[in-house]
C-alpha cells in the first residue's frame, strides 16, 4: 500500500511569498515609472536591482539552510521582505525606494531559497512546486485586478510586504537547525554536488530562459498601453485573466505529473513560449495582445514547474534546486533592463523576435539535460551511474519480470531499517573449523 501524500502547506506559502515579487514585476515597474517620475529604463533598473538582490540571497544561502535551520532563515527572509517592501511603499524618496526594494528582494530570495531546498527533499517535488506556482498565480491575479483601480506607486510593494507577514505564522512548522555534530570540512568535501555537468548546463540555460521571459514580462504593461492602445485597467484585466489561465496550466501539469517525462514538456513548451512572446511583442490591439499574454502565461508555469522538478531531482539535498533557481533569478533580474533597452533601441516587435530566437536556442540543451537525467537509477546505490546499467535498460532486458523495476521519474523508495529484537547471538562453540581431510557426513 502507498502512504498518503501530505501537502506541505508551509512550503507552499513560503514559495508564494518568495515568488510574488517577480510575478508582480510589470505593475511594480510601471507604478514606479508613473508614480515617481522615473524613465522606463530607470524603473526597469530598479526592478532589476530587486531581482538581483533576490538571486544573491540564493547563491549565498544555498548550502546554509540545513546548518542554520529552515525556520530561522525563513523568518529572516520574511522579516526583510516586510521591512524592505513596506518601507519602499511608504516613501516617495527614490533612494529610499531603491534601498527598500533591494532589502525586500534579498528577503524574497531568502524565502525562495528555503522553500526550494525543502521542496527538493519532498517525495514529490513536482507536486509541491506546482502547488506553489498555483498559489502565487492566484494571489498575483487578485492583485492585478485591484491595484490598477487605486492610486499610488507602492501598492504592489505593500501587497508583497503583507504577504510576507501573513506567511510568518506558518514558519513554526518548519524544522530548526540540523541536530547532531557539526559538519567538518571533510564531510562537505565528501558530499560533492552530484550531476555537476547536467546541473551547470541547466543553470546556464535557465539564466537565459528566465531572462527572455522577464524581458517581455517587464515591458508587457508598456506594450499594452503604448503599442496596443489599451487603458491600464484593461491591461490589468488581461494580466489577471492570463494568470488565471496559468492556474489551469499548473493544475494540468500537476495532474499530468511524470506521465510524459520532463523532456517533452520542457522542450516543446519552450518552443511554444517563443511563439507566444513574438506574438505578444508585436500586438497592436486587444485581440493579439490578450491572445499572446494568455497563451504565454498558460504555458510558462507548466514548463517552470517541470524545470523546478528537474533541478530538484539532481540532488536530494536541494543544492542544485537553489543554485539553478538563483541562476534563474539572475536572468530574471536582467530581464526588465534588457527588455527596456531592446525595446527602446529597436522597438517591441524586434525585441520579441530576438527573445524568441534565444528561447529556441536554449530549448535544445535544456531538453538534453532532461533526457540525460531522466533515466538515472531510482534507488540510491542500486546501480552505479558509470559502469552500470540505468534502470530503464534493466527494465527492458530479456527475462526481467514485469513490475519489478519502478517507472522512470517515480519517487525514490525510502529504505526502512527493521530491528530484529530477541534474536539470540550465536555462541562461538556452536561452529567448528573447516577441515580439508574430513569426509562429507563424517561424525564430529
């Protein structure tokens, strides 16, 4: 019988608090531009500074979650997010807003790091990440429906700060520091990162993948208002509907699970995203703008959930999940500024074409990593990665009983020690020495 799956709601909530800032990036940048009198490039630079600070937190804390404790780091991140974003929302001084955004970004990155590390240790990391994306998409959709109807530059920043405060009570269910003796330098050397080549390729491609996504996402509001000639409330409704469609996409991804593997959703989904970006960037009316944004936001979280699951599968301790996520945050950080510069120099349609071509190029190595790591042994130590046969090959070998090898992509089965209490220890005199001259069956 299979054990019932429990939903890690504290991790889902922490994931939501950490990811909300990138999801609200278009309206955050637009509000800063209009509310503080910044240029488009300056507002994009503030958004990039926020996300760069978030990525820095991931790189600094990737290997420290177990040592410091998930609860402590999560609370620190939520506190920084509440103070930073809340302070930026309450002031109109540009230097103070920038400082608050950077502090809040570091808090968001800390929360995301803890969530990614703990999700990687779950029996079903794809399900946990899908629930997190579902939650943040729903919350961001609500913000997009309400914020455009209210004045002020700091409403989206205040929403992120309030979310951090709301998630704080759930951190009591997270583990504290790792008990036991302190890890030595030799222990850390022994626990080297597995699948280093695949992890590095995935991190590099995720940086470019996220850059392309957020280069468009950071200027989507300007495309809707300036090129498609829509009002801000109409653009907000389109974004809300798009995020609602994203909810359906995440639900579909959660229901589908690993039935198609990871290579097809990642590779094929990235190709579809490239087409959506080109369509959205060249939109000149409500129909084309809404179609591109809705289709893009439907597919994007699906592919992202599989990428998060792929990164989590490379290391059960969650280090690759955090490092790949931090690399993705670097691309996210560079996205708004990249989109602003490209659109200012060449226009929105050319920007979209450049981003689409870039996505098509990174789709190949990302798919290759998914194919390469999808067939690794599911039981630790059962088959060596080098010199042994992968589980998929063993399953296809002649004479192998059906059902004895788990499916590729299934969660690893826990090893349970069964104590044998009451077993008598053998006495030393119960055994005799072997003698080459004694005939079989001879009496002692």
